[in-house]
């Protein structure tokens, strides 16, 4: 049996807690605010963000939702959306709401319109 091919960026689990912290701080939320919204203690959030404890899927989902990023972006370390120009952020936010088929059509149109290659 052959091993699966690696596609895209590798997961960055070592920095998961730090990535969660970046999301929270980027939104100017305190650990207490996040903890209250999740129904956990601020100490738990601190431990998660400092990689001192395991993080649940529910907590990861919450951070992805508030950060408007995918789980792939989170575990691969692509959490610094504020560094993108505002127009790029708006395009990404719009694309996130689209079904996959619409995204594929839009990508095809963009590539054709601007004569872009993969």
C-alpha cells in the first residue's frame, strides 16, 4: 500500500495555541469574553492558547467562526488575515459564503478574464 500524497501546506499543530491567541487578539477579545461565550473558564482558554492542554473540536470551531477562517487555515497557521488588503478580505469573506460549485465557476471566470494560469 502506498502512502498518501501530501497536498498543500503541512499542519502546524505546535503553534495551534498561538494561532488561537492571534485570532482572539486580532478581534480585541479578552480571554474572559471568549471563555464566557464558550462556557468555560478563562484559565482553560489561557491553557489552550499557551498549548498547555488539549483543545476540543468545539473550541477550534468557535475560533474559526469568530476569525472567519477555515480549520485548514487554522492548523496550517494561516490566521493573519488582517495583513491582507481590505479588498482581499472582502473577496475572501464573500467567497466563504458561496457553495463550492459557485467558487469553482468564479475561479474559472477570474482565470479566463485575467488570463491567469495555475
